[in-house]
C-alpha cells in the first residue's frame, strides 16, 4: 500500500495520537522486517516521517495544555 499525500492529507488530520502511533509502529515493523523493494521502503519511510510529525503535534498540544493548566493554578 503506497501512501498518497494528495488523498490521505485530510484523513490524516483526523488521526488521533493513538491511531498515528499504532500506524507508525506498523510502518517501523515493516521496515525492520525487510523484504520490501526500495520504492516501497522509501514510501514507508516517508509515511513514517509524516506519522511521527502527527504524533509530535499531538504531544506539543498536550504540553501546551499542561503548561496552561499549571499557569492557571499558580495564578
């Protein structure tokens, strides 16, 4: 299955952190298992990078919420 950024972008915006993390783990497993063509490996790598970015945005948002909640309790 090849990732297509033109059709998958909107769907990716709706991924939860858990969904993105699970798919990322699957991508990593496939890459580590080997046996894929160079083209498929590159597509998997690119997908993994995108999923890692989605996870990071979720984590950054969570950190901002925690910081804001801490700030409110300090005030």
